[in-house]
């Protein structure tokens, strides 16, 4: 069988001063077969992304320069609009500016794509990021909904899942994980590593810019699932995060809260947007959901008293209220400063 040739656009969003990461990613993706376009969305970086990209002397690289930081939601929206209207590529591969693919990552996606018996608008692929433990567990056969769509949870808390989670933890101590699968379904996924056809964009549209940052990728890719497409995690296609994500180094302790300890603008948007998203897609029993919400907030209140984080707790309540009230968009810094 003749090898299929694809026209693939790589879309990267960057901000601040992250050339040390972006340069590595650009050099990596421009060396890959079938990459016909590379779109870099500059979200008001503190240096000239366009000038630095020009030094690479690759005509496939196009830079979209935003005069203000539109967040991941606005950045990927602008990039996807360019992909759809200004390129001849059929596929897009979304990457964060610190997502460095292994050399065979894209080839693995293009090999598996035609083997999945679904129309172009009914499937999407997702590259594995090995530092994401939950993604690894899904690749090893765990049901993704154990981690990503636990019904009636509030901010990840669900009283009735505690014994189930303890069982899983105990089981993992004595039973080795299963072999890695060729592919595994996901209900939604981050931007970084998503690979899909332009026909899917025609079906679901663009990211919601009002999210600004955090949970916008969950909301956007969940639209794929809602419209009948399947997102397939492909473990053989791997990406290395060369810069660690926010909060990944945080060490959990008894009677501590990441929301109160690391309160800043990132936490505000993460909480607000997550509450907005999950309140709309994850509630099947309002009584259980309400109970989990009350217990979560009571626990955060107690921790705030024990750790002297009362002011951060008040701001947490504001973020939750904004999410439940669908008050999206960029906000006044006083809500998180």
C-alpha cells in the first residue's frame, strides 16, 4: 500500500519570554515529514517573536502577532482561524510552546489515522505527554472517566468516590498496570498534542475566547465528544514538556490547599472556568452535586482558618460564584491580586 501524504499545519501559541522553549519546538516540528505550515501565535510576548522566527529561515513559519495577551483561548482561536482560511493544510496539530515532540510522534499519528474507521469529522488523535500520570493510566487501560468526568464532583471532590479511589490506590500497590494500548478514548484533552482534520473544525467551531485561560481546552475538545467524535489517546506518539506546568511541582499535604496556597490570577481563572465547564457537563444529580460543593467549601474554609488564608478563601468564593453565574472574560486584577 502506498504511503499516504498529508498536509499538516502545526499551531503553537506563545507568550512572555519563552524563546528558549519555542525555538526547540520549532526546530523539532520543521524537521518532520508532512508539515506544510507552522503557525505561531504571539500573545504579546516581551520580545519580537517574528524577528526570532525569521532567523530560522523557514518560509513555512507564519507569525500572528497579538498586541495583548488573549490567553490560550484567544490564541488558539486566532491560530485555528488562520489555519482554516489561510492555509491549504487538511490537518492541524496543536502544541504548547514547550511541547517538544519525539521525532516519530507525528508519523505515529498519520499511521494510525487511516486505520480508525470513522469519517474525518468523527475522530481526533491526542499525543501522550508521559509526565501526565492520569494520561499514562488511561493509556494502560484505565477508564478515562475515572479521572476526567466523575459525575457530580465539585472541583474534583466527590464524597461517594472516596472509598472507590482508596480501592484503586490499594489495587495499584499490588497489581501492575496493564500493557499500553495502541489507542484509548478520552472525553476531552488539552490543546497540546491534539491532532484533527479541518472538517472537525467546521463541525465544532473555534475555542471560546471568553475563557481566556484554563479549561478552555477542556470545553473546546469536549465539543468534539458532544458532536459524536471520539478523541483517541495515542501512546506511541509522545511529547515531552520541556517546561513544567503550573502547579505540577506542588506537594500536597494534609490540611493544605493548592487553591489557597497558590492563589493568583492563574488560580482564579482555573477555578472560575472549571466550575463553569463542569457545572454544565458533569451534573446528573443536583442533590449529590450540591452536597459535594458544600463539603468542598467547608473544607476550604477550615483550611483557610488553620493556615491564615482567609483572604484567599474569600477570593476563591468569588471565582466560584463567577463560574456558576457564567461571568466569563478577562477580569479586574482585584479579583485575584
